[in-house]
């Protein structure tokens, strides 16, 4: 069989060349040539992508995908109910945050249920994996461990062993002999991920790929890596803290933006049943600058404490810093508060923090941010039993947020007695007798309301 040749394709104009060059002669872009395979003969795994007959939508049998429970409820929640047959999951996160630990626990649980599983490791030896399994007390004698980084050997082993679930730890350490570039390069990651995905789709193996991240926090390698897989999960959290967050960024078989909360213990990662307790203040007294927000992460409402600190600035340009929230949105909200409520912070430093390391991207946090800023500026604490949510527009109006009743129900369950919400979210036909609900339409009305508490 003739050896496949490599070619270099410009990612800007698409021109191809037999050798790498620093500058593309066609479009003059620098460092735009990427290595790829020029297939001269049929690859021995090309039969994986077989042509399937055309079908009308009405003729397709509606069958439920077989879900495989990992026996870790928080992980199942993020996956949309469990692993899916022939599904490919990509999970990324900072080094040491717990990716390998969580996946080893998952495979051990599945193995104890009698499901054939396989752990392919390109970073650890079999003895090191056994030591980690012993440390976290994951006893699974039937778990197959295969330390290897050569792609063809991994594909052959997966076809031979026929596991139901397999983990590749990690995709950046795998390499193909068809390419001359080093493991972890763009071409190697793209080619290895594509062939592993084809194998998973043709054999029904549920495949989990572990991905390294760059210093910016994105998964290393080409962006196409996230496109070809079915589910993309990100591990979040400070390695100095014992809590970890797993967030679904993409999921073809479930809801996106689902959040799983874990605690790192001596026996591995344990799911947290009530994550709201992590993000609320442990202080028994109300303090100025703190406001409790009911945010929505996927299908789960979570209570998070928003803290604001407003202090006199001693520099010409006051600082605007936000941790866990969007900094540009903070500047916009300060302008809205100045224009429509007459409260200015042009000579004040404003610091904002979402407690617990959670990242909040939904605009429902706007109202809580403004109330926390006013509380700190006036040095007057908000009621301890008050919860808030609502989006603030540039005209000063307070807009409705999705799933308002679910947010209120979660707050009432945790014992909160007062709520400030958008008027459009006022419950109709549903009674919240234990909660005093204030529905507002304008930002100035909401700020005046908390002054009267």
C-alpha cells in the first residue's frame, strides 16, 4: 500500500502546497498553513464511513436513544440524563481540576453494573491509574486499562474489545503515523478526533474525549474539534477550592448550559445536592452590598449572592471590576442607574463579585447588581430574606426573565420571604402565600422600594 502524502493547506484562502512555508504565496498570510493528509489509497478504516440508504422522515423508526446512567446524578444532569449510545463527549478543564478522577469514577460505576468499559490513557501508566483508583476507592476489577498513544493501535483495541463506554485521556496525546507533526498539533488533534468519532458512530461505542485547555481557557486544538463531537463539557472552579462546576456548552441530546456541582474529597468527586448553599453567604447578619439573585442554569434555578463594593476613587478614571459577571454590562448598568434613578458613581470605584466562583452570563442578574451597588453606596443592608431577579433595559425598564415561577419556587423552598421581580413575571393562578412578592416595571421604583424596607 502506498504511503499517504501530507500537504499543507492555507486556512485563509484554501490553497495547498507540498511543503510548509511561513507565508502563504497565494494570499500572503503568515503562519496560516496547516498540515493535512492527502489520501492516495483507501485507508483501512475508511470503511467505517459507509454509505447509508436515503430515508424519508416519516419512514424513520422513532426509537429512544439508550441512555447509560453513570450513577453520578450531577454528571447525568449535565449530560442530559446519561451517556448516549454512539455519542461522543468532549470534556475540558484546567490541569488538576478533576477530569480524570471523575471519568475514572464513572467507568468504575459502569463496570460494577456489568457494562464493558475501557480506559485509554496517553498520560499515565497502568500502575499509576491503579494507584489513583485505589486512592479514591473505586474498586472495579473488570475495568480494562490500555496505556497507548498510537491511533491505529487504539482503534484496533476498541474494535477488538468492543466496550460499551470508552475514555480517551487525552486527545492531545494521541498521534497518527499518517502525519509527521507532533502529538497535540492542530492536524494531529483533528485527524485523531475524526477517526475516533467515525469509529464510535459505526460501532455504537459511547466515547468520552478529554481535552487540554489553553491559558485563555479554551480547548486546545482546532475549533472543529468542538463541532464534530456531540457534547462539550467544561470543568470550572478554582483548584484551591474544594468545589468544581461542570457546565454543558453544547449537547445534541440534552439542554445546554446545564450545571453540575461537585465537591472534591479524599474519595474523589461527590455531587452536591443543594448547590445554592455554596453560593450564599454564611454570615448570620445582613451586610451592606450583598443581594441574593435567583439565576437559572439550564433547567435548575440556583441562588447566588452578588456582592458589591463601592468606594471613593483616588484616580482620574475610577475602576470597574467584575468577577463572575460581565464587566461591560456593569458599565452599562451604572449609566442606566445614573440616567434613570439619579444615582451616580462617576467618582467611585465599583467592584462586583459572584460568590462561590460561579460565572453568571444571563441578563437576569441586572437588577440584583444595581440593588447591591446601591446598598454598598448608601451603606444600608438589604433584608436577609430578600431575593431578586430581572433584566434591566437601557430605557430603565425591568424586563421579564424565563421560568420566573420556578425561580420563586426555589427561593420559597429555601426560606426566603420577600422577592422583587419584573411585573411580567408576576405569578398568575399560582399562590406563594409564604412570600411577599413585589412586582416592578422601572428601575427607579425598585431602588425606592428597597430604601423603604
